[in-house]
C-alpha cells in the first residue's frame, strides 16, 4: 500500500509569487497545453505544467530546487496557447524575479528592486556619490579650471575635468566591480546548492569537465542565441533573437573598449610601454573609439526592437513587470546619456555636456552595481545552471 504524503502549502509563498508577476496562476486547470506547446521543454521532464502545480500548492521547496525555471527563455508561446489565461510564462518569470531577490540573503538591494518604490534609493545612491565628487573637485579648483566658485570647468569640454578617472571614476567602479563579482559568486553558489541533488549522486559514464561545459554553453547557446531560434512564431523568433543579439554584442563591444582603455591607461605608464598609453577623449579614428560607436549603435537598435516587442505584448496573455521595465529603462538611459554626452561635448555646450555625463555615470552605476538583483543577472545565473546540469549529464532540452 502506498504511503500517504502530507503536503503543507506555503500560503505566503503563493502570495509572493503572485506579487512578483504570477498573479494568474490560480486559473490553471492542468490541461498541460503549456508543456506541449513549449518548443524547448524536454519530453522526459516537461515544463511549465509541473511548475504551475507546485506554485498553486505553494510547494516552495520544489520550485526553489527546480533548474527548469532557468531554462525557460520566456518566449510566451505557452501563455499564448493557454485556454484559461493562466500565463505560465509569467509564473516562470516571477520565479526568476523572486530568485534575484533571495539568492543573496540579507541584501537590501533585492528589496529595493521589487517595485518602483525602491527607485529613489537605487537612483539616489550613485547620484549622491557622483554629486559629492563633483562638488569636491570644484571646491579644490581641480586643475585650475574652476573660476569664481563655478561648478562648471572652463575651457574645452572634457568630462575628466570633473570626474578625473584616476581619482574618481576608476576607484568607484573598481569597488563596484569587486562588489558585483563577490555578490554573483555568493548568488551562484546558493543557486547551485539549491538545485543540486541531495546526498550522493551516481553519474553513469564519464562526467564532463565543468569548464568544457561552460565553453559549450557560451559558444553554442549564448553567443549564437540558438534557443531563440526555437521559441515563438517566425516573426517573434527573428525579432527577439536579433534584438537580444544586438544588445549582448553591444555590451561586449563596450566592455572590450573599457577593458582595453583601462589597460592602456594604467599599464601604458610603465616605462617601455608608453606606446600603448591611452587618454580620453579618444580621436574618432582610434579603433577603440570606432568600436565604441558600433557598440552604442547596436545597443540602440537592440533596445528599439525589444521595447517595441514588449510594448506590443497582449496583457491578457503575457504581462510586463517592474523587473522588465527597470532593465529596459536603465539601458536606454545609459545609451542615450552616453550618446548625448558625446553630442554636447562636440557641440561645446559645456553645461549640458557635464550634466548629461553626470547622469550617464549614475545610470551606468545603476546598471552594473545592481546587476546580481536585476533581470540582466539571468545571464550569469542561467549560464551557471545550464553549465551545471550539462556537467551532470543532462542537456537543457
């Protein structure tokens, strides 16, 4: 005789899921259309039907230990075909939203990222930091560029006259980078611990090297966006894939420019290596400057495509939440403030150039410093999960 299993629903967890974007989960009547419709759901352990069951029953332990939440690419096909409007895609997204908040326990940032109520604090932290730097540089008359107590330096427009990289921007973002890396390490460690099998796991055959799995994930899935080619209808596939690829390669381009400039600026001071020294602003003929323009253009194209797509979603089938719009909004702010800083600098409109550059630094800080708690964090978390399950002998599909 089968032994009875006692289920203890976590009602508070259900409420949190609904607040995070899964408000329609109670409409599900388990027809399994979603799992059949999902083009990347594995046949032997399909999703998102089982996740809908666990969510309705408040089985938090099941959902927290479920790697499939991270394998979903949120194309929305399951929600489009759901006969009850239960929006299973929104539930999967809500689970990830809750993970962003909870993977790093004790962090106030996760709470601030939940809703627009936290925006003043998220914006205020970098705004105060860079405002204090600006006021300090003017107070000491840095470089002799500030006359008569003005906050705006005289002469040619050069953002470094206010935010001189060596003493201001570089130290701030080096600390931010260390903070983000340590936060991601803690978050990934907790995530893998939550999905790892309990006890001893026997792996039949040769266990794959974790580094090899990571390289496979990066070069076979992430960079070519191979899963996007399988999700949604033909038009949806193309717009999502091209939009996301423009965005990620735009970020890669700008990261390369930043890294090369950082090395050139600091390593180029070593005797014998002066030939690689770099200082801003770079001439437009410099290869790194050209790459930066390409990266900015890719960001703008990708953002436009993804914003149009998100605005066009049918709210009856798939919803957008604060996590979605925060990320899109911050990336728009980074791209536009960067572009307008360059425009105002070339036009020699000093006041506008310095003010917009100040906002650019604030938005870049918001994008990078809060990365482990934002939707963009899935680049790290999803990569970690797919890499881990590959090493255990399972593919994403």
